[in-house]
């Protein structure tokens, strides 16, 4: 019986495809270095999902025979087909926005009290993204980073206006 694939499933397949092979710990590091800036993950899923995908034949699993018995995963042909089919599907869901500062603003927080801290957070993230943009990276990662930079520039503009 085929398994249900979730966005986390596709993220794992995509990261393993980009990396060539990966341990769950390497996936966690990859998420922290980039993908986690715009897609939230339960870290436990990054350790359990590769095994589930291997059980379905979408990843190959190799277990060390000694030591920590670390598991390394590689994309199978079936996994590549599933990932490519998902990547080719048009996206029909709108972006979910979860921002605590905006939630507080909506619920009545004083903008003058809230804005300086939010401005500082978004200026720091923008600086991080702009520094990261100097590094070589695949085209898809570059496009996602460009979107993140634009997003943070807008937040800086918005919060600066409220702070002013």
C-alpha cells in the first residue's frame, strides 16, 4: 500500500536529492542552514521520516555495522519520480503567515512598544540573508533566498513606519 506523502516527506526527499546522501543529523543541519527559515519542522520528523520513506522504497537506507550505527539515506529512482512529480504540480495553497508580533498587534498591543523589538529582529534577519546571498548556491535556493530578502525588507519597512 502506498504511503501518504506530506510536505515534510517531500522536503526530506528534496534535501537528500540535493545532498546526494544524508543522515538524519545532516538533514537537521541543512534545515537549520536554510530551509528552516521559511518552513517549520518538528526535528523529530527529520529523524523518523527518512526511515518511513525508506520503508516505502523512496529512499535507500544504509546502516553502519559498528559504532553509532548511523543511518545514511540516498534517493531511489522511485523517490526521484515521486519528488519530480510533486515539484511539477502547480501549488494551490496560499501562504500561511505566523508572526507573533503581527498577532500581538492584531490583538491590541501598542505599536510604539512593539515595533522597536520587531524592527530589530527583522533587520538582523535581513542582514543574515544578505550576507548569505554572497555565497554560491543552486538556482532554486537563490530564488527562495531572494524571496526571503524581499519579505524581510518589507517587514523592516513596515515596523520602521510603526516605530517612527
